[in-house]
C-alpha cells in the first residue's frame, strides 16, 4: 500500500466550485423574479469554470489531462472486463466527465442567448435574431432535465464505487491523495504556475466574451425632446 498524489488543487477547486455554481443556477431559476440576476451570474461563473477546465485538461497535471483519461472503446471494454489498472478517472468515469462537461457547457452557452420575453435577457441576447433567441431558449429549457438526470447518475455511481466497490472517489477529490496497492503507479506531475496562469487567462477571456465583451455597445436612447 502506498499513497500517491492524484488530483491537483486547481482540479479539486474546479470540481467543488462547479457543484456550487450549477446548484445555485438550478435553484435560482426555479425561484425566478430578481433571483434571475444571480442565475445569470452563476451561469457566467460556470462558463469561466468550464473554460478553465478545458484549458487545464491540456496543460494541467497528469491525471487532469484529457489525453490521460479519455480513451477509446477498446480501453473501456478492457476496464469492464477487469483488465484496467490505474488511478484518476477510469475509462467509464471518463465518459461521464466528458458528458458532464459537454452538457453543462451547452447549457451555459445557450443561456447567454436566452430570454424569458419579459424582464430577463442573456448577456449575448443582442448577438442573434429574435427567432434564434426563441430557439436557443427552448434548447436551454429542455437541456435542464438532462442535467438533472446526469447529476443523479453521477451521484449514484460515486456512492456505488465508494460503498459497494470500496473505491472511495470522494476523499481523493478533497485531499488530492489516494492509497493504492499497485506500487508501479506514480503520482501526478506537471501543472505548475505557468500552466495555471495560461488556464486562468483563458477562463478570464471566456468570461469577458460571455458577458458581451465582443459585442458593440448598444445604440444610445433617442433624445427626449420634451414634446
């Protein structure tokens, strides 16, 4: 038995901050009214977090990189047959990660163009026509139910692995460390300060663009001639 470092601090912070922003966005949209202001803020925060994770999946430490855990069907089959050995996201768990990032990304981006046709418009509402606003809004509303299903499946599988298969997935995402029996497994490497600066810069740019930074300012209101 030995303990190795698996999840770096940026990956762990991303995971738990995403839990907060997504939960808050789902709750605030149900509350409606003035809570829609927070729904937008949490949606923008989600865009920034997902952008960071996509960048960190390229330049981060070993087990955070997509090339380490996103594998083909042959590896998935080997895992299901009990022939896979490793730490980090297993090949089946990797499918869940990709699905979660993709679905939440789609939901966050469509929310930027959405409207409730009453008081709330997304920050990129002006970038497309009104017909596209309506279409994208309908996508945004429908995807919400898929998110509920995927979150439920994710929670069930985490507890299944932790309680039934005796492979605690929660503790390593808190401490960053995991105890393994295979002494050939090594801890994470890479993902230093330069990589973190790059990922944060990409997230900051994505947040700025998502909040309308690339759009031309709206025309000024017509002057009041007092007639």
